C-alpha cells in the first residue's frame, strides 16, 4: 500500500501492506478526497455515516477527509493519494481520475442516482456592506474599477464553475455568439488580479486580506463565511444565472478494493442519498437531490436561472477541450493578460 508521509503524520493511520488501513483505535479507515470548500459538510456527513454504517453492518469504521482544490485533488489521486472515495465539485475532475488514473469505470456517472450527484449548488457573489460598487449581475463585474476575487479554474472546481457561469451568461446574452462570450470572459478575468488555487484560499483573500470588491464562490461558502466571520459585514448578491453545479461522488474502486473496503466505500456513497444525509446537506446550504428534503428548505435556496453543461454548453468533454485543456481558451486569456 502506498503511504504518503504527510498523511501518516496527519491521520495517525497505520500502513499495512496489502491490508486494511486502520486508525489508532484499530478501526478500518477510509479516505475521502474532497473539494476545498467541503470541510464542514463532510465533517458532518462522516459523523452521521458512522452510526448509520454500524446499524447497517454491525461494524465500526472511520472516515477521514483530504481537502484541496478539486483539480489538485484529482491529480493527487492519480499520482498516488490512496483515496477510497472522491467527492468533488466538477464532473471533469472525476472523469480525469477515471481516464488518466484508470482507478474506476469510465461510466462512473451511471453507478449511482442522478448521474452520481447526490446534491448540487450554484455560484453567487459576496460584496462588502452597502454594495458600494452596485453589483447586481455578471455585467456589473466588468465595470471600470471593480476588482474580482475567485480561484483559478485550472486548479479549482469552484473557479471552473465560476468561469462557466460567466461564459454561459455571455452566451445567453449574445444569442450564442462565442466571440462575444470570449471577449466578456477575458474582460472579467482582467478584473481578477489574484487567482488562488482553491475556493477557501479565495475566501481568505477576500475576507481576511480584504482584496477585491466581489467574491465569486459557491452558495454554501457564503453561509460559511457569515458563520465564521459574524462581525464582518457582507451582502449576498444573486446573479441572474448560474451554472447548475452538480456535485459528483464516486468510489475509487481500485484503491478501495486494494484496501478491502470496496463494500464500505459503496455504502458511504449510498449513505449520501439517504434522507438523513440529504438533510445535513440542506442544513449546510447545499441543494439536496431528494425532492422532499429540498421542499422543506425551499425558502433557503433562492430561485436562479440555471445553465446546464450538458444541455447548454455541449457537455463536459467539449467544455474541457475548448476551455481548460493545455492551450485552451482559458490559457489564451490568462497568458494575454500577463
């Protein structure tokens, strides 16, 4: 079994070649590689999973998390991070693991309900008290003097979702004119002097370092900021449209099988669809797949026009090739602004 030195120190887990990873108490231990803004969510979900799993199997299990920008996490798994499960915030990053690492079936989206996305979110704006720049929608972000804070789309799923939300807005406004959409996105990123590697880094830049007039991030992160920084004064702005951010989950089958945890890893993903887990997601401001749970929390999730990657943007394969591959549109925009 591959053991990463940092994880030995951080998790206190033993490494038994060919065996089940265990924590200091001797319990089997799974690793969930998750996105940068999922810390609070998966801490709560893991706590709920343990008694659910014990009631289901009569056994105890421990689940620990790794968090970073989604693309960094996908690369880490392909390069050797022994994650049994991945819970990321872009389909493309799980596809990367399936195709480049060959660690799971390429049809992983067909293995669990709703294309293996038990919950979703949207991209919103956070502005400073009083909204001094009068930000209301995407077009306001490119006004003279406005500074934007968001993560890098090449390393962060949150950054990629923000980019595609802006691209989708520009396409809708221009009637599908890609030249106009390109010009708009290029102008938007010219207003972003710093691109952090992950969503949490962008939050720190905006909140603690007080850089930028607008933070572009996920809906749940805005609630987390208000909770973590109760004395700071910010306002949420709901733009006219956002990408429908499906939050994909998958079992890293080759790793889980090596750890003798394949059934447990599948149970973990199945747990994420239970009403109990869906309620945790809603409480932490992620939009649950379960319609009854979503209905109970409907007042917490403002309506917004959704842009769908498959329906409106040609699908994830086309999006990745056009925008985020080496030499793609984002690289051209970024290099031209240096």
